[in-house]
């Protein structure tokens, strides 16, 4: 998924990411899930001072947070990301 597609997906769901700073990092798995770190979290809570990596389901009509982890020290390897997915939705754990 390209950055413009990520921005469009969130923007279509009421979260204009580009208005809140550049996307720090993101990665998709199976074109169904996105892990993303972004400064938009301050939009919801100005006192939120712990950056997080957030997980969203891409096949949804809303940007509903599924889970989150502290960004500091987060392991972005594909094997770690797959291990964090809900087991019933990870279509291919062999990769």
C-alpha cells in the first residue's frame, strides 16, 4: 500500500493523517491489516505523550483501532507483526 493510499483510507474515515504530520512508519499485512505510527494521536488527546504503533483492519468502513503498542522499541519485522495479528484473521502465517 502506498502512502497516498494510506492517507486516503484514513481520510475517507475521518482521520486526515497528513494534517497531523508525516506518517512515521507503516506496514500492511495481507492487504487486510495496517500497523501505523503517526502523530495524529495528539488530535484525540493532547496529553498523549507516548507514541504508539496502532493496528487497524483495512476491510472496515471505519477506522476502528484494533490494538496498540508503545512505539519505543517496537519490532517492525514481518514475523513480529504477524504474531500480533488476531490468529483467526492471519491467512498466511507461514511467510
